[in-house]
C-alpha cells in the first residue's frame, strides 16, 4: 500500500526506520576505519578518506534527510529535528573526510597521532604565529592539512551539546532512541578527542559506534515490524523512560499561541526547534574561528553551508505551516550564515588580512542585515520573551559584523556576539523541542513583552493607518503572500551589497561576490521554489528573473576581472542587459496589477538595469547607480516589514498601496459541477447537506482529519450505498460519528469508569475508539443501521474536533462515515478532490477548503480496556506514543 505521495506505507508511517538505519550504517563505516587505523597505526588517507566521505554523505546525510522529511510530514517534532540535524552532521563530517583526503596525499602518511605530537612539516609555534599575524599569506597545503582536524573539532562540539539534548528529549518518547542518540553523543566526544589526541580515543569511539549500530538495527526492526503489523511487537517503543510532563509545569503566562495561526496546525511538525538547532551550530564554529582557534575557514565554510541548508528547511516547513514569521526568520538567518561563511572563506584562503581590512571599509551590505534584525525584533514583541531575546542577540550579532569596525576589535567583538547567541540558541533548542513534544509550555520561555493588541496599535500608528483600514481584511488580489518577505529581504541585501565606488580594490571585489551572489541568486532561487508551491501570485517569475539578474551582476561586476571580462569585450553582457530591460518592462506591467510597493521596486530595477547596461559600455554614472541601489534597498526594507506584519496579522497594518491598474474580470460561467456543493462557513450550507442526509443521500463532509463520506443512520440504505460509491469491501466496517460525549452519556451504555475517563480525554479529536456493541446504540439513534455499522460485536465511535461536523451531527443525529476516496486510493485532502473523484455519485459536498490533516484518525481497540490493555488498529494523525501516554495517565489517576 502506498501513501498519497507514493512512499511505501511502512516507511511513511515509521520514518524512524530509515533514520535509525542511516545512523547505524554511517557509524559502522566510521567504526571500520577507526579499528583499522588503531590496529595498523595508519589512519585512512587520500582516496580512502574521500570514499568514506562520499558514503557518509549519501547514507548518513541524504537517506537520513528523507527520514527527516517524512517525520515532519508525520507531525513528529523530535524525529524531524533529530534526523535533519544528524543528516547535517554526517554530511559535514563526510565533507571533512573528503577535504582531508584531498589535501593529504597518501605518500605523506600523516596520522592524527603524528599531528598531535608535532610530527608535521610546519611546527606548532609557527602555526600560532601565523594565526596572530594580520598579514598572513594564503595558506599552503601543509597548513590546510594541519587545520582540518581543528576545524572539524570546532564543528563537532556544538553537535555534542545538541545531541545530548536530543538524547534527553527522546527519553520522553521511547527507550531505544535515547541509547542511539546518547551513543552518538559519546561518539562525537571521542571523535573530537581522537582528531587531536591519537588512537586510543578512536578505539573508544569505535566501541560506541558498535553500540549505535546494534541499537539502530534493533530499533529499526521494531519500528518496521510495528509499521507492518500496526502494533508494537518488539519492546522499546510506545513507552517513554519518563513522562515529558515531569520536566515542568505548564506556564499559563507564556505565549504559546501567537496569533499567527488561526487554528492548530498539525499537518507538519513545528520547525522552531530545528531553526534554533542550526542557530547553535553556525555561531559556535564562527566563535572558534573569531578567537583564532584555526586561521583558515575552508572546512568551516562547508560545515556552515550544510547547516544553513538545514535552516532553510526549517524556513520551508514554516512556510508549509502558513507561518510567515518563522519562514522569514530562518530564511534570513540561513542567508546570513552563508554570506558570512563564504566571505571569511575568501578572506582566509585568498587575501592578505591587511588587504581584507581595507576592502571591508567600502562594504555596506551588513547594514541591511542590521535593519532586518530590527524588523524581527519589532514583530516579535507580542511573542514570548525567549523569541524576543533571540532576535535581540541576532541584532547584536549583525552589529558585530559591520564592516567599518576596525580589524583590531572586529573578530573579538564577533566572537563574543557568537558566543552569546550560541548560548541563547542552545537553550531555545531545548525549550522549543520539549514544549513541542508536550504541546505545552513546560520549559520557561517567558511572557509576552507586549500584547498583540498593543503591537497592532503601535504598527498602525507608525504607518498612520488607522480606523477602518487597520481592521480591513486584505483583498485577495493585493494580499501579501508568504514568500514575499524573503523576496524583499534577499533583493535588499543584494542591492545594498552591490554598492561600490569607481575603481574598487580587488579585495573588495573578491569579498563582495558572496554578498551579492548568495542572497540575490541562490536564496532567491529558494524563494522562487516557494512561489511555485500552490501556484502563488506570480509563480516563480519575478524571483527567478531577479535571481538571474543578480547572478549576472556578480559574475560581471565583481568576478569579471578574474575572468578577464571588461567593458571593451563585454558585448554578450550588453545584449543580456537589453534582454533584462525588456523582460523587466513586462514585469512592471504585472506589478501594476498588484500594489505600489512592488511597482516602485520594478521601476527602480529598470533604472538599475540601465546602469548595468551602461557599465558594459564603459559609460556608467556611478552616482546614479549608487542612488538607485540605495533606493531599491529602502523599498525592499519597507516591503519586507509591511508584508511580514500584514501576513502575520492578516490585515493591512502597514499599507502596500493599491493596484495601479484595476483588473476587470469578465464573468465566465463556471462549468457545471457533478453534484451540489455547499459552503461550510454558511449556516445555509450546513442545513443543505443536513437535508440531503435526512433524505437518504450520501455526502462528502469535512472532519478534523481528512474528508469523509457520510450517510445518516436514519437511512440504512444510504450506508449500503457508501460501499458501492467507493468500492469498499463489505468486510471493512464503517464507523459512526457523533457530536459529543454527552450523546453517549444520554444513551446509557454499560461502559466502565476507565473507558468513560479515557473517552473524555481523547474526545473530541483525531482518535477513533472501538467498543462493544449493545442495545444502547438504539437509544443513541442508530436505529435500523445497527447491522450496517461496525462488526457483529463491535462499533467504532468518532467525535471529531471540528465545529462543522459537530453541528451536522447535532442536526441529523449519528452519521456513518468513512474516508472520501475510492478504496485503495489516497485520502481526499480538499473538497475539490471529493468533487472530482466521487462527485458524480454523491448528493452533495460540504466545502471547507484544505483538510485539517494529511492522515486519518488513529484507531484504538478498547475492547479489553478493563483489563488495562488497549491495542492499535491504525496509527493516524495522533501518534501512538501520545495515545499511550494519555491512557497511562488516565489509568494511573484511577488506580
């Protein structure tokens, strides 16, 4: 059986299988090399290191990344964070092995032990001198070979701390993953020691890697069997080492709901812990570099690049959750780390420090990061204190990297800021992860500094946008879309970074390449991908086109001297500039139908492109270009602030301006639908479907999980028709849906106190309980449908946590429901899927947009609950571990 996206069902339901196997196999590869090196006295080098690195990237990195993707889809906060984080670790470690193999020829036969004892061609005192010398020349191969282990140690240390947090948090879920993650933590400790101290630490690391392998094999087998059998057979999962609720008491004063999501979003796991995770790793590595632990940033740039890619994933999942704030925040942070990493790579590998210091004086791109950090601080005033503190320390971090700071204090200031930001991010990782798992604020994150109403009033006052405008919903045509904030931020950074005077120094040109290329082209390509998702306003046209502009700009204006491209021989760039001007003219027309901010942005870009054309002809007026790029950046900053605020609060607090051209749409008759449709937000729509059900019809309705087919229990023949409509096998029973538990109470079923208490704890929600049939069903209102719902001896009861479904059940009485899809096909996640696939067989569809979940309900067999036993027929949107926690808590409370 396959899921909606084509993944095998067992792997989709249990991505931990893939994640644990990836960790186990990767540990086994490192184990073999460690034991071989300890036995022979010769560590892996050259091609051996390269091949090991490739395998670690493919198995520990990419395979585990897929497990992280599936975990986020499964609403698994811990699994998503852990597997994506460990994927970044293995890929970084694999890249380090490849780098080590490239710079260490086999003939040299350098081992970690010889490095640690000083048996290298460059002695230690010379290394210390080079690290402090501000006129250090570009590093040699011997220098790189010496500092690869030190760079790796700087990267391993933050993962040790984070892995410990993951091991601790996993103990609240089961008692297999704590051993795997704990062994990984200890392994990283001895790998770091072994990189600098010799063979003995690598032997200990190998033993721990064997523990990882054995635990991973057992854990993956247990999860795989559970995924296939839909119940736990091997011990280890389903029961935690300790209850997460023991970590603290829910803090009612903390702001858990920030007003950004109108309803609880359980389609994807929360990305906040992963974002904080990545914000711990990158500044930690930078702090070691800033305090001169290693002078070359080649390996560090690779580690931070991989970590930043993981942070972009947290931005992506923030976007999928319709969470504008976190999508923008983590996208900005990932961009910052990438830009700084590759700037320091250029400085440490290709430039003299004095040249770099003089070249930095003309760089102004970091000021846009400072302004963007201030924007994040402002919009987080109504969030919890931890979020505001995190943004304030990020602001300090951006201030510490202002290029005009003298070199004598630049790196020390940067190192201190990175250290403080790391500490806050580490605490944030722990707090967000525990609170996400518990779905309560157990770890203190502080109250709201400013209430949401006060912040809205302040923002409305800043924009002089009061009265009805501040309360008016945005028209769909001018509504800000989720990726808009990142679009404005990336363009603003690239534009301000591109400002320079006539005849800049070569060092300035070298260092500016990543400042323009990364945000303007690479990150904007990511924004383009977001715009493609669900067909947003312009698709990917504008961000993709502007990404091409900034990539060409960086190529010609800042790397042209390296490629020997000058105004005299740049005819191809001249032709390209003309093409850019024509295309941007069309985009200006599109922008005229949107809002004034976007229109002004495209108009200024047209002038900037004219300047680019003139530069290819050697007649550039630099003052005009500087003015246009500065204005372009200011517009981008305003657009980022306005789109972020308006999307968060879903109202026009900061105006973007009306569309210059009104789009007068001709009325086109919509094609006839195969069945009547009703709007769930209208009382008349619910009444229409209720009437159709009372008259014996079968209708598609929304629930708190996926869409369902419904028939009234008053009409047994309609229930029989459900089987024909979806070609459902007769041996598969349908369940009944009621409005609330009080309907059950009125029917007076002979339930035990334990069953009653369990039901009150799981209803309403995405859980279905199988219980024994009885005459009480007649009193419930099942009537003649008694023999057509459930099995001969049992019945499955659903109480959805969905207002529309509750009102429908109140009007019609109990209804028989089953998923609204042809048997064996994916569930329907939107009313359009129900209409298109089954509409010609239905008497109506109640339209409610996208479903609340991507998986059906979790089915719990409660027939033996009086014996203290519950089993699981199917794991759905509510994890089995969570249901077991609820059951154990209820059982213990009644003991």
